[in-house]
C-alpha cells in the first residue's frame, strides 16, 4: 500500500465515532473500527479524534502489544503545513532518568526512628531496673 499523505485539515474532518482518525508521531491511524474495543473506553479516543494524539498516547505508557495493534489501523502520514499545530511530544525510547536525589532522606528517617526506638526501649528498661532496686 502506498503511503497516503493527509493534511492536518484532512485529519480534523474525521472526528466522530463513525469516522475517527488520530495522529501519533506524524502517522495517521483510522481508529473507527477500534473505538468499541479500546480498553480505556471510547471517550478517550473521541477526545483526541481528528487531532495529534501523540502526547496522550505516550503519557499513558502503552504496551508493545498496544503499539502493534495500532499498526493495523495505519492509513498514511501527516503532511504538516505552516500554521498547523506543532507536535506536542517527541518519541522517546528511553524514559528520563529517575530523580533519586531525595532517596537518602527516606533511609535516614527510618534509621533515626529505629535508633530512637532502641534508645526509648533501653531507657525504659533502665528506669524499670532502677525502680525495682529502690
């Protein structure tokens, strides 16, 4: 199948339950036949119908299986023109590094609580021992 090119205006015209296109990473997908099967419900697709859904698609963190399913609905590419909305997100194969700068605080807090508990226990035992001697 030859790649058909769609303009943003072409895609915008397909925004109903009976005729639904979405754009993900500048690829156009006809999701009309998938709308009733979508695990997240039809509203999710209808909200991004006729638009660039890249950001919404990536924010959910779809599985490899979902990406393979998406390939079945591919109908062409998006031909961007001046004045069209810019893509909202770029493809990223790797997640950004996790922010672990505050991880040491949690460990220190647990250590502090544990040491405090031990001091309280031994302090209580000491005082009880003093009272029995007196």
